[in-house]
């Protein structure tokens, strides 16, 4: 019984200390989170978004990139997408849906030695291509896959 009491007291003290630190401004969640590239994600054209995010819009099609997504998505609010890049030196994987009001959907920065793999669920407003852009060894490579959306997920 004493151990449970001690555990509860320790937890209460820890939570109280954390609350005081947050209240005093010593722990600010915005400082802990990664930088958000809001200019890139705010662009209305895919080419502008990719240029802003990746520094260039010049891409080469690659057979080493595979996109796994449903051919027909019944609900555009939840479309599962998996991108796999078989090339070496993958630095980032970016996913775009050009027919969306904001075409840039997701971007993943990968650490050195990480496998070229990213999986997420995206929103699609209407049918169109899902485009993957992989940055590897400073160059941009791309692949795309068509997805038909029966119920739009971006307000449609």
C-alpha cells in the first residue's frame, strides 16, 4: 500500500512541476516542434510548392520509386499512400496531389542511412494523380499514380 501511495505522490509532484514549467514559459511547445515550411504548403500550384520546398522544380522520372495507393478511393478524406524509393542516398520524400486546393500534401525528411520509405493517409478533393518526389544525392526524382476519388475529401 505504501508503494502505491509513493508512486501517486511522485506522479503528482512531477505533473505539478511540469505544469509550473509550462506556465512560466520555460517549456514552449513551438520550440520543440520541427520547423514548418508554411510558404511551401501555402502555394496553390504544385510547381511553385515543390520549388519553394525543395529548391528546384526539375525532376527526372524514375522506375525506382513505387507508389502504393488505391486505384479507386471511396472516400477522398482518407486515402492511404505508401512511397518506397529503392535508390541510395534518399534525403526526403514529398507527396503531392495537384488537383487539391493546396497540392503539397506531405514531406518527410530522412536521416542518413534511412530506408526510402514513407506511409501516410492523405486527403484528395477529386480524382487525379498522386505524385511522389524523392530527393536523393541532391537530385529530384518523381513517379505518379492515378487515383479515382468517388467522394471528395477537401470540402467536395
